[in-house]
C-alpha cells in the first residue's frame, strides 16, 4: 500500500512549485488554500484545512508558509512524519525583524498589490536566475488571492507557536534570503539552496526527502 503524502505549498503558491520533485511511489494530495474568514486565527484556519486530510496519521510536507500551516495542522491531528522545506518550526525561527514588524503592525503598511508583482528584487529574494523560473514565480504571484496574502502575512509575523512538532525533519537552503538559515535548526542543509529550491535544487531535494521517507 502506497504511503499517503499531504503537501502544503508556499504562501500564495500551489502545486506548480513541486512539479520537479520526485514523489513517485507515493499517493500525493496537494492541500488547497481556502479563503480565510474575517479575523480568523491561524489555529482555526488549520482546523478547516484538516477536512482535506482523509488518512489516519498522515505524512505532511510543507514549504515555507505551508510548513507553518503543516505545523499547526499537526497540533490538531496525529501525524506519522512532518517534512518542512525552507520553513520555520516555531515563532523563534521566524526572523526577529518580521516579528518586530508584526508587533508594530508595520506589515499592514505594505500594499498587497505590490507583493503580487515580480521584479528584480523578488527574483533576488527567492534566489532565481533562470528565465523559466522567473516566469513561474511571476505567474504564481499574479495568481495569488490578495486577501489570502494579506491574512497569511499577518499570521506569519504574529505566529505564537513555541513548540516544534514531533517526528519533524527540517530541510533548509544555505542561501535562503527570506528565512535565513542562521535563524533555524535544520536537519539537512541544501548548499546554495534558496527559497525557490523546490524548483532550482529539485534533484538534491528529492533525494533528501526520499531518503527520509
């Protein structure tokens, strides 16, 4: 019987960011982001996401914000394993400057539409150089629901979790500029990997994930 994987994509992203990863031999379900309700807590949002999980003790894989959500989901259901990619296990692994912005509500001053348009800065931030990768990021950002984006950023900068999930395996890139490696305790480091490493470091990442599974 094939093992069941439930995969949480990054902020505003979807399964396109996993298109090069090798999940052959596994039964894969990509969790779909749903529209948040007004003033919804991250815990309540995670609870609604659990309705998409139909397996007992599933394996969860979360990328970036998806890792944060997988961590919250794991508080509500029993899981076999959790794999975090370019993510954070607790609020202390979210860089202090994001948390500072959250405390002062500064993140609310940044227009959401500004974050939906890719430019040279976002390409640098995500560690993207190839033209086809730039095109993919541009499409993903343009397709992002601005309301979800606004809610999720608020959820990240105000995240309160202090307990790392059990059976957690954390993979992080050495060159991640969005969630720098120096703030996290990773089990496996992808040399030169950035925040878009599911795309541009997919071979090494696939191997690491499969070895752990």
